[in-house]
């Protein structure tokens, strides 16, 4: 369940804090420290979470490597945790694919999908489970129901019919969360990712109850850039509100980020406003005269899914740059020598920033959870830190609501209708890649002609991204409250609204919005 602090969450955050602590330290013997961290996190002789304390430490070692941007080791070959660390001791390192990785010896080899009878079966006289099964897979053995797995098609009819709810369907959590059907089993029953299908949304890594799926990180490189004297500016996604604990105001988050080493902080809602203006112009120009509908571009995982599975709609996805890229370009226009670190909820943004056309805009991508590791390593007490009263280069309410499902389409719709009285924009929003696929099937059937389509890979929107800290419903409510408090309601009220064309076309070859 998302938003529940558990042992997997605890280990993940301890690893992030350890990486940050190592990076901040004046001790540059990184090999020695990397080998010792698993013993710092898993102390003593007794295993706490698994069968063996050695297995627990080995898994920590792989999580540590991935958190520093290094690949998972081949378990059939001898090697140290620190092998290849020299490649990460740099102030600039882009994510190498694959971004999302499975630590095979941490995987529980969960069944892919199975309908099974539990001990709750009462052997009732009616045998409704037997009667409703279309494949005759259910029978009564020694007075209790039994399912022939070779015949079962997992339709769930027996489960629905059982008056005692004694029949359940279990499914590998990572596969159930994957909207691309990209996860299957290898020859040992371990989870395996089909990277031709994967769009790096990260939902699998926050759904695995064994903590076997991990994405790569750039904490170490970001801090290294700070230590060598680079101007590193934090570009914070609108979903940040409420992510760092109760009572931690935006002003306190700014103060904490500066204490962590960032030279300045900018709200990505300003880029969301520019994205809104550009998408509104695109929609008015193209729909329905040049194309039947238009889809938003800001969620990279949704954009890649649409282009992979519905290539005929490729040109119907807005060419507007994402808020992350637009904000980064605004920053670099005024600070050409600065490095931009996008801080947000999203795993897919890491690969978006790794595109060759975007590397000059965004140097680092960190999740809220990874940044929390930096705060822990620096000993920053967020509730107690003195708020930074520096004027925040804020976005509008419309830009801030990009963080929640429906917010992007709402921003574009309200802007068009405000500036074009009598115009009504029809919108359709979907959250979760499975629902996004259904929406595109409706578009394929011609049922959404004239519509603006918004797709969000994560159920709930950006506030449900793989790198978030807060429960989804609570985070969504706090973002909406924060947006409602903004005096500027429409995207074109932004002080940067006149810069859309200039920022979008800073380079001869415009950056594409989706990751490779």
C-alpha cells in the first residue's frame, strides 16, 4: 500500500542517506566506504528481514550501486560492491539504460497470476464455485473446493460466487502494477523486465513488497558537483507540496535545499505555465482542422506508451516541451554556467533528461525520496529549520495543479475558454497506463474527436510517482490547496508568459519531450 512506511521504505531511504553522507564526506576512499555501508545498515549477526544476514547485505550492496548510477553486478562473477565506482565519482553523469533494474536474488519469484482456494473454504452444500466455473476447473475433493490450475483461466467467477470469500486471486505485484505488461518470469520464476515495452514509469519498483526492483540515481554526482564549486540550481516539481512532512512549508523546503548545497530554488510550475500556453495555442490551431484530437505531452511515460502502442497518433501528441525542460531553459538563459537539478516525483524524468537533445538543459534528476536522503545526511531538521523568505519565482495556480490527475487538461481548457469566449474545450483524462490505453482505444474508434486528451502514467498523477514520500490522496489535497492560495489563476498571468516562443526555440533542434 502506497504511503505506508515499511521495512522496504526504511531500507531504501537508508541507502539514499548513506550515498549522500558518503558524497558529502571529506573522506574520498569511496571503495572502502561502499564495502562498509551494508554492515552499517544491516548490523549484528541475525537476519532481520530475510533468511540470511549475508543475503540482506548483498541486496543492500546492489541497491547502493544502483543508487550511484552503477549497473547491477553479474552474480555468477566474482566482484566487489565498489567495482566501477570511479565512473560515478564525477560531477556529470547521465543515466545509463536500463534505468529500472531487478535484483534477481532479492526477487521472491511470486506467481504471475493464480486463483486459489484458502482455508476459509467451508465445503458448503451449494458448491457455487463448481457450478459457475466455465472450464470445469473447480471440483470438490475431500469435502473442499480444489482448482485445477491447468484448466483455470483466472476469470474469477468462482471467487465472486463463494459466499465465504474463501477463493482469492493472487498476482505478482510488480506485474499487476505495470501498465505495459512488461514484466514476466524468467526460467527460475524470477521477475524479468521486457525493456522493449518498459516506459520507466517506476510503478513496479514501489509495488514490489520485497524491494527487488530499483532505479538508478544521481545523488552522488549532484553533491560532487556542489563540492567542486558548481552553481547547482534546484528546479522543484509542483508535486513537492506536503512531501516532506506535516508543517514543512514551501519556504522551509527552500531553506533545506539551500542548506543541502543548492545555490537557488525555482518552482517548475513556471515551466508548466509555459507548457499550458503552448499546448493551448497548438490545440486551437490544429483541432479539428488539422487533426481529430490532441494529447498532452508533459508525462514522459504516457507519451512513450502512446507512441509505442499507437504510432499512428504520434503527431497528435503536443510538441510542447515538458515543464521540466522549459523551466531548465529559463534558468540557463539567466545562468548559462549553472547546472540544473530537477527534483520531482518521477522515475521517467530521469530518462527524459538523458536524451541527447535535453542533456544541455537538465543535468541531474532526483526524486523527493532521494533528496530526503540528502537532508538526513546533512542532519537537516525540516520541521525546525528557519523558513527562507526569499521571493519564490512562483507559477500560477494552473501550473501548480499539473501535479494532480486532470490538472494539465484543466489548465489548457480554462486558458482557451478564458481567452476565447464562446469556445468550449472537451477534455478526457486518464490516470494509469492501462486506463490511458483504453482512452486511446476510444480515440482510435473516433469517440474522442475534438477532445484534448490528458494521460498520466501514475494513478493519481505526479503526486503518485515512484519517488514520492506522502500518501497519494493527502498529497493531492495539499497540492490543490496550495494552488488555490495562488493569486494568479491562469497560465498567461505568469511573468514569464511572453517568453514561450523564445524558450521553446532556444536551440536549432528542439528537444523532444519523451525519454528514449
